[in-house]
């Protein structure tokens, strides 16, 4: 009971769905997994600063669909959709180079808009990183971010945790700020979690964000569907 568990995997099959959705034929699992990891790493690096919330991958017998959830879809899609076409071509080229895209398989790219970015942990973590990399005081960044997140009607609690050479100090330390409540042990509690890092001239600062969006019951799930 006392072990630390990832809030996302803790709720898989209860509130959360898998980020990669496919069944592999015999002997293809390693190949599919390698392709998924490669695509995720490439897109995370390529779309840094575009406030990407999630990257999901679906496979069927005829196509691979990559779904990118972001609060700034216009920046990725570009004028007349040329940005998304260019990104699709780059992902296709990467998979073909590693021989991970079968000849008959079609690659598709979908871009979804996140309606409430301040209640999404991955986007909030990116905003904190953005503030830290602009050399803003870390306490001010944390305080303003907590207030901005709690201003959302659907958010009931938020916690931001920083670790590293905060403020350029010689010794690394941790700083923690919390508003509201975050019930990590409750399965029906909709807790969103993200971990990332800010790359500073004197080292990296780890950023973790937890956002509690209330409890989800069966009737709420049916309504969402």
C-alpha cells in the first residue's frame, strides 16, 4: 500500500485508456513497441513548446493513426494544413528509415484540441518549464500557475513539485506547493499527472504536476461517452 504508483497506470481500465491501442500478430510485438517509442520521442522533441497534452497511437490491419492532443492546434496544422502534412512526412520517413512501417500500411495524423488547457497536467507542466527557462523566479512561477489552475471550475486540487538547482543555487533541493486536495489512493478520483524537466544552463530542474478534477462515477462515464 505504501509504494509510490504512477497515477495514470494506477487507474488503467478504470478511468484511463491505454495510450497505444493495438493487438500484435505473433512475433510483431517488439517491432510495434519500438515504432511507438520512436514516434513518441520524435514528436515530443519536435513539438516542444507547442503545449502537447498527449500522443496516442492506434493500429489496425491497414493503417497506423497518431493522435496528438494540444492546446495550440493551429501552430501544428499551419496555414492550409501544410504544417501537419510536413510533420506526417517526417514521421513516415523516420519509420521507413528504421524499417518499422510495412509497405501496405497507411500512416494518418490527427490533431485534437484540448478545450481546457489549465486543467491538463502535461500542459501545465510545460507552462512551468516555459517560465523557468525564461529565468522567472521559480516561486512566482509556481504561485501564479497554482492560482491559474484553481481558477478552473472543474479543478478541485493541484500540486506542483520542483527538484534541482532552484534559483541557480549550488546545492539542489526540492520545492513543493499545493492547493486543494489530491486523493491519490482513490480509484474513481480523476487525477491527472505529468513529469517533465526544464533544461537550464546550470543543470536540469525536474517538474511534476498533479491535478485533481473530482470523482468520476459510472453515470458520469456514460455521459462522457
